[in-house]
């Protein structure tokens, strides 16, 4: 996930989400891992907050497809950090 997909010149921060979907998905929260591809700007504390926010959002979305919404939420978070860096 890139912080800013509008302009390559302004795209500094990146994060990867790895999903592992259970057979009962979307009736459960998927297993996921976040991989920080911009460690100079995002620390472990930020990753922990992102994981918590993602789990909360997934809980709210049980019963419906949620992967796009989870990715979009992370994009918003890293774009905010990216804008601060700029």
C-alpha cells in the first residue's frame, strides 16, 4: 500500500498487508500481518496502533467483505504520516 497513489514524486511511505483468510471468512476477522516498508518514518508503536484500528474495523464489518476497507484505512493512516513528512 502506497501512501500517495496520485504522484510517484510524493509517495514516500509504503506498507504491506498480508492476509490469511479462514474458510469462514467473511464471518470472522481475517488473520493479517503488517510489514513496514518505511521504517525510517513509521515505528513499531505506529504499527501496533494500525493493527488495533484494523482489528476494530474488521470486527465492525463481520459478515461482509472487508479487505478493501481495511487496506483503504491503512492507506489513510500512512498518507497522514506521509503528509507530515513532506
